[in-house]
C-alpha cells in the first residue's frame, strides 16, 4: 500500500508539472507567517506516524541504531514529498479555489489541469493511503497497550498472544472496534482536532522528559542524544503550546473531548515512555 500511494503521488507531481502556472504562487504567503504557522498546527497530525515507529523498538534487531535512522530518514523523505505536492497543487489551482475542497489534489488535476483520469487515480490513491495510515496507527497503539498490560497498568489477559499468529489479537480487535465506533459517530473535524491536541500534548511530555532525564539520569546509555539540551526541547515544547487561531473549533463537545484526550494519551504512552525516553534523551 505504501508503494501504491507513493506511486500515485509521483504520478501527481509528474502530470501536474505539465500544467504548472507560476502565477498561482503569488502572493506566496497570502496570510503572512502567522497564517503559515496556523496551517502547520492544523496539519500537525500528518506527522503522527513518525512517532508510531518508536513503538516497534522491541521488535527491532538494533533499536538504538535502526530507530533514529528510520524516524529521521522517513521524516526527511516525507517532508520533501509534502513540499513537492503542495507546490504542484498550488501551481495547478490558486489557493482560493482550493479552499474548502474535500479532495484538493483531485480537484487540482481536474480543474487546474483538465486531467479527469488523473483525478480518479489520485482519489484511489487517497483511499489506499488512508487505509495504510489506519493500519500503521492501530499497530502502534496495540504495541503500547501490550506494554501497559505487561507492566500491570491494564489487565494482563488483553495482552495474550495468538498461538498461531503471535500477535495480541484481543488488543487489536478492541482498538479496531473503538476506532470504527469513533469514526462512525464523531465528525471528522472533531476527530482531527482531538488527534492534533493529543499529539501536541504527548510530544510536549516527551520534550519535558528529555530535559528531566538529562539532569536526573545523566548516566543512562543514550544511543541517540538530543542536541543542545535544554535549548532544543524547550523551544520545541514552547512552540507547540503557542495558541493559534482556528486550531480548536468553538464547539463545546470538541473542547470537552480535547480536555479529556491529553490525560488518556499520557496514560497510553506511560507504558512505553520509560523505555523510549531513556534511549532518546
């Protein structure tokens, strides 16, 4: 599925370049740097998959070497692809016409370049991409819950492995069902806000944990050391907590759920935090 979605994105870039209009890039920042920062906060959940890689540490042969390479390497590759896709999309269709679109890449090809067939291919690729993301996130969540069950934070029976598949089937079915229920009952906007604020809160705790562990446990073996501590984690935590217009909706339900979400994320991470922070601080 990853190969399919990467192929679709490559096709989008190659086809979109043929109908690229540089005039669409002016003004380059119509809402200024503040608007760029707000947009970055809203699409922050696009980077959640990178922290899911850390949940595979117990299944890696050399996690101290492999995890930093996997996370940083995939982050760089994905960032380059994001920039290229955003550039081509805006070159195909002005940002004003993309505003409010439910499928901006497909609309950019169809309306900006006249590639109706390309829009259909992109729509198929989006379906494959969403499916692969759901699977990877559920995989990471099941490994976190498996660690919590082993540490006694949740009933140990949930972590029982399947004799044939050697995976925690009960946890997988539990979270698959919960994800399906939330997807069916909650609006996508509310879900994206919850994911956004929950991820920001989790990363905030990680940055704070790096500072604390560097001072309280300086003797720990660290295969990967965060540079310029405490400057880097402090700046990252502060920047992530800055209030931004439009990050949370005005709906009371979203505010209530977003208040409950960070503590639940914290508890979910607690089982694996002691292992990952000591290696990454």
